[in-house]
């Protein structure tokens, strides 16, 4: 896979992950618990069933999003993810026209950090919350794809 193809793939994956994270933030913002604190009479009648990704007690975005572990400094992780994927998207778009491995290495830095955060979040979902967010799993697939695509030049340089 050429460098340009990798960057185009990363830009597509990052924008898809951004919109998934945006949905998680939107879903958290207008969740049933939040609606009880705020007064949204229209939303209370429209979204009585909860999130679109609430399948059961084990696979529930609402259960994960409303846990005490879904925020860092009172900010939902979805906002951090939106920011990170937006930055990766902008970087990959800018660097599509520059043919240099350095740009993939720079994209690898936030993806490495976010992969570590993602492992911690999966630990919390599996062992503490005991519920999984299907949208978070989709975002993780995008994240790991970006991680492997952006880490390939680093892995090649280590092998040499």
C-alpha cells in the first residue's frame, strides 16, 4: 500500500470515527438521565426507549455513557475522541500531497495514546461496568485500523 493510499484510508476512517464519536456525544447529551436534569419535553417523548444502540443490558451505549467512568475532568470521552479524530483527519488531508513517512509517524502518536486509553476503557467496560457500547466497538475498529496504518513506517524502520 502506498503512502498516499494509507493517508487517504486514514482520512476516511478518521472522519467515520469522528461521526460515530459525535453520535455518542449526542446520545450522552440527550440521554434519559440528562433529560431528567434538564427540561426537554420534546425529547422526553421522542426518546423514551433510550439510545439506538441499546440492544440489551450487556450491549448498551446508555449504560456505558452514564457510568461514572465515561468522563475525564467532567468531559465525556466522546468529545476527546471527536477532537483526536478531527486532528488526524486534518493532518491526513494536509499530508496527502506531501510524500513523506514523517506524517504517518506524527499521526501514529495520537493513535498510540488513544489505543492505550482504549484498552483502559475496554477494561472498565468488561470488568467494572459489565456492559459494552456497540458504537465504541466500531470506533475502536477504526482506531486500530488507523493505528496499524500509521505505525507501518515505524515498524519498517525498526526492522531495518
